[in-house]
C-alpha cells in the first residue's frame, strides 16, 4: 500500500502580481514527491495586477476565497469559515500562511481545526511606516498571539529575523527560521541584448538616453514622492538625456501624475501592448507589465524608494538581469543586495542622497557596468527557487517529526 503523502495547504493573502504569489506557487508546485500541496487565497484589489497567468504558467490550480480581501471588513469572518471548511475537507498535515491577512485567518482556522504544524512566512511586516503608533502596537500584539499558536515563523532575511525577535519581540529566536526568498530567475539572464533592443524600440528610448525604472505598487509605502523629487534634482544636474519608467499601478497614480506637473516633468500613460507610438515624454506610466524581464533588460538603472520593505523580489530580479540599483536602506534590502557591488544604498527619505547616488550612475557608465557585472551569478547562487523548496521541505519534515514526538 502506498504511504500517504504529506499534505500542505498554502494560504495566500490575495492573487495579485507580486513576490508572495511566486513564493507560494513554487512551494505548491515543486515540493518533493513525498508531498502534495494545495494553494488557496483571496481576491486582488481592483488596481493590482493579476497573478492568474503565474499560477497557470506553473500548472497550479488555486482555490479562490472570494470573501477574502486586502482590507479588513465584515467579509473576514466569512473567509475564516470558508478556510476552516477547506481545512476540514483537505485534512492537511501542515498549514503554511503567507503575509498578514492570510496569517491571521489561516492560523486561527488551522489552530481551531487541530492542524499538526502551522507555519507562517513574514513577506514583510506592517509595524513600521504603514500605520500610526496605536495601530502598529495593536498589530504587534496580534502577531505575538498568533506566533504562540504557530509551530514555526519564517523570516526571509537576517534583518527581518532581528526585527521580529529583538526589535518588535513577536516571537522567540527558537521559533523563527531564516529561509531566503527563491525565484525563477532564468528568464532574467537569457537573451538580454535582444530583449533590450525590442523594449527600447517599443518605448522610443534612444541609445544615448539613460532610462531609470521603478517597479511595484503605486502605494504610499513605496514612496514614489521621494523618487520624483530625487529625479527632478538629477535632471537639473545632468546634461545627459534621462527618461523615467514607472511600472505598476495603484492608489498613488493620480498623486504621482500631480507631482509630475509640479516638477515640470512631461508624462504619459502608455503600454506597448496597447499599440501605437510611445510619446517622447520624461515619465512613462506603463501600468502592470507581465514580462518584467523585458523591462529590466531595457532600462539602465533600477530604483527603489520604499519606506519599508520585506525582501523585495524586484531587486533580486534586477541583480539577475545585471542592472545597477539605487535603493533605500530599509527592511531586508541590505540583506539581498551587495552594497557597493551591485547596489548603492541610501538612508530612508533622504532625497539629496538618493539624487546624488543616482546622478553618479547616470554620469558614469563605467560605474553602472561595475555595479551590474556580478549581479546575475550572485542572484542565481543565492535566490534560486529550487533552494527555497529544498530548505522548506527539510523544515516541514523536522517540524512534523517534532510534532509527532510531542504527542
């Protein structure tokens, strides 16, 4: 008789385009043969890019929890009951939750259903720069409670572990495991020159223009205000032709357009997939682009200006594509780039320093090449998805053995 496989239920906040979706998909699709896994998750926000093509690409057929949304609301109890129903039906040995909303509803449901092993991954945290002090304190209190009913907590970097254990005292160091993010990076390495030519042609970028791109949600935490202010200083200080590419969408879109007007940047909303000719403007808003490997191939400098970050997959992808980075030193950023080797880091909210570091890359093509040449090998060696899956499978087995021995 064939031995029953280890069942893992992954619970994702929502199926939006972003790092957590890829992470959960890899762990659903590529676990070793002694595992089987199911992925469930909530509904993306209207302005977010969908990750349906990601699940389809890797052959994962997820279950959509239509009552689970990003914001807190009356539907949360309905989502909780639906998750409990799925747990009772599937009978997983392990429930693994990803990010805050799924972490709360999923861990509570798993605990009430008596699941043997409950694991939670912090893809970031909301304790800094997201909310006022009282709300942040409430979320810390809630996460401390949830940590007590968790078998293990996953941090994606040493900095994140420090925050969870020392800074915010969410859990003990014995309960936390550091398992770095893993991504499918092959496409960022392949055919870069061909992709670059195609991308720059489709967006009307001349060979002598330095294109600076920022990729991600247009949300307050990403601090596009700093990006725009710093880029205005760069434009004023250089004789080189620079163009800005804002990839993504979200609630801050209108505000960033308003900033373009205030800073005398010409701008347009254009995506090459729509057809037509891209206008010759300073700033192009592309909305979401699925083929982000083509974006990295086509631009010259990658920017990240966030007020807080977990482990931004965009910077891993940028390094895989051999692109120099200028980023704020927040969250796990310093753990995933090689400062001075693949990236220049700046203190959070320092417009002058961000402008100066970016200007140095705009002016010096040799420095851009120096910061980009080692990125691919570093990213592939450190952040391939197969290593993530192997590390997680080993942890799952250890936790199950420990759970069985304590019963």
